[in-house]
C-alpha cells in the first residue's frame, strides 16, 4: 500500500469564521444583557404574573433573606451618600471619608446596625457577605433604624427624582413622548426570599405602612399564566 | 498557524523590491484569544432573566373610624399557614355567637389551579362576566380603551364583586403569601386586604392544622 503523504510544515487553519462568530457573540452579549449588580445576599424570589419592570431609576429596596435578615439599598450614588450623612447625624456615628465612599458605591445593599457600621464598611466586600448575623435592626415600633433609612431615602429620592425628571425632559427636548413625572417618584420595592418566614416580611411591611408608604412592589420572577 | 510569510533575509542590495505574490496571512490567534476572553467575561457578568415586580397597595393605617366599611355581600377569607391554605366565606362566627349563626368551618384547599383559582373564579363571576362583556364591546370598538379601564375599576368596586381578606399565621412562608396574592390578580379581584389574624381564627386554624 502506498503511504499517505503528509503535508509538510504547520497545517494552517482558516480562523476567520471562528473569529466572526466570537465577535458576533461578544457584540450580542454587550448589547442585549445588563450587568449583574453585586448582591449582598442571595435571594430566591417567588414567581407571580406581575409583569412590570423593576423601577431602576428611583428605587428604594428592602431585602429579606431566608433567615429573615434585612438589607437596604436605594438607587443613585449621591442619594446613598446623602442618606448616609443624615443617618450619621441622627445616630451620631462618625464615619471616615473613605467609609462614606465605600457605602455610596454599594449598589447591592447592606445589612448592619448603625453602631457597627464603621466596622462593617472597613471590611472587604467578600467578608461582608459572610457575616452570619448582619442585619438592619427592625421591629414593630414607630421608630427603628430601618424606618429611618426608608424615611431619609424617601425624601432624598423625591428631590433626586425631580432633578432627574427635569434633566431627562430637557434632554429629550420637544419631540418624543413626554415623560411622566410619576415615573420619577420614589418606588418602594420589597425583595423577599420565598422561604423566608412571612412574619419577618410583615414586620418590614408594617415599617413601610407606619411611614404611610402603602404601595409596595414585591420582586418576583415572571411566570406564564393563562387567564 | 496562519502567519505572514517573510521573504528570506535582507535580500540583495539595490535590488528591486517586488511585491509578494499571493495573500498575506495574518496570525489571528491573539485576536481569537481576545475575542473569547471578552465573550467569557460578558457571559459571566450579564443577566437576562430580569425580575419583575408585583404591585400591592395596602390600606392606609389610620382609617377614619366614623366611616363605616362598605357592606360586603360577597367575601372570602383565606387563612394561610406553612404551605397550607384554608378559607371560609362571609363573616366569621365563633362558636356560641350571639346571633345564633352556626360556627364558621374552615375548608382546606391548595395553591394549585384546582384550588384557590377555581374557588375565586366561581365566586367572582360578577366581575368576570363584566370583563367578558366589556372586552366584547372593546373589540367591536363600541367603547374606548380609557372607558374600558374605568368601567373595569368600577365593576371591581361594586358590592357584588368578590372581596378577599388574606390572613397569615406565624408559620406562613413568603412564597405562600405571594402565591395567594398572585391568584387574586389572576381572578381579577379588585379589593384585596392583607389583615391580621384574629385570636379565634388562629385557634380554629391550629385545630385544623393538627388534623
């Protein structure tokens, strides 16, 4: 049998289609997907037929995890900074400039009492996630730390929303659909783990209701339903 | 590998430089590396399944006590416990009440489509019929979209429409509560009130749970 002749030198493969594909996928992912925010705690959300999007612009969010720990966040770096400054003044907890910056960059939320906040903010973000007992103190009384966080965030968010509304309306100019002022009002979102005890969630709901904030949005994953 | 083929050495001095024949091959490996690196980065950091929100408006805390609550003709109360749900129709009558009415019995149901959803659909026929009627008009362009919405809200507020109270006990999970509220939205219930469980209801529920 005649021996097969092997080609000499390195075999060259045309990589162009592969490169095409790779960059096509890169482009797709860049355009189609949003970045995941660094969540402070992992929460399994229940499903419902709710089909509204999470109001990203003016969001005030409280998270309750499986163990009933409470976390807080709101949108906007400057809002978070202002809220923190007011909380510092109220609870007389001094924080370094560095800690304030860390806090205002924490988009995923935080969970800790005011007295422990300096220590909490000095930790690395991975260490923060591993604290088993970190939670914002909350109870059924009219004044608790969570109520103050929500209250200050509500006020700041109102101003921020107004500013944002004017800015975006000006940017849009006369053409196009006029923006609704309602879209820029603070929106209160409650993200509760599906296995969390409802009593804990209810305590948080009561905090909102004590502040006369009666419209709450529950974060849920969408499920298909036939009506 | 694809590569640029170099002509050997410096070549002859003063010789005419000739353009190379054939296509110049460029080594694409680094580009591919970079492409896939970016691809991996974007795949890992991005999210697609955007969570949605379900809006729920609670009744205001300070209710004006001089205004009496409207008469409810058609009401259901759901009592939610750990993965179990019970209901009763109408008002609650404890054992040995003054009115001489029979004591309220709890009926167990489930979170599936054959449970709560069926009960709600059967009891909310007034609103559901109204919706079909209005939708028919809307399709025939007899009424506008805004009128449709207005009429719908009005229908849900009428006394014949089903009103639902949701009460949870200490053992209920968030999932259970959301499931019930979700079913209420599916059944087009207009008036939803999450309220505290009363002591006698809790006692009745505990008894049922033991069974």
